[in-house]
């Protein structure tokens, strides 16, 4: 599910900032163009490797090094935090996107057979004064 504080009422395709392809743009491209092909680790690492211009032959070792340190999970992706995309993982952990406004999003979000998690909030929740 999208983040609790996501303001999108319909999914938006992320746009590049000038000539710079953002992480959100590249994540969107990988998942939208190849639904249920990549896992979250695949997407996170590929975006990292492309941004740092690692040669393809070094990706194996670079991937091990990348995940040797703690990395944010895909719930921190701007796709679910800002752009209104619900991210569904199949039984093998491969991802597809569903716009928050779609019937498929509603169906998946309300399916009692699925473990449904929200994207992480963009802002901290204010402390309650109970």
C-alpha cells in the first residue's frame, strides 16, 4: 500500500529532474517495463550500480558488497511514498506496480490472504498527547 502520508490520489509516473534520471524514475522503468521480473533487491542494486556506473562485469562482487551493509527496504521507495504506486510482490518476491486509484490496487490491498504493508511515511508521525 502507499504510505499513510502519500498525497497522490492517482499514481504518477516519476519525471527526470532536468537531464538527471532520479532513482524513482529508474525504479519505475524497471518494474513497469518488466512486471514480476525483478525482486526489490534486484531493483535497488541495479539503480545503485547504474548511478555509480559500475561495469556490468563487476556487478556480482559489487552486489555482495552493497548488501553486506544494511540497506533501506523497498518500502522506502519514493514510488509508494510520493508517487501513488502500490508495489505487489509475488510468491517469489518479484515486483509489479499498481496505481492507488485502480481496482487492482483495491483488490490486492484488501485481500486477507496477502500480507499488506504500507510504504514508509515521508514525515515522522507527530507524537500523540494521550
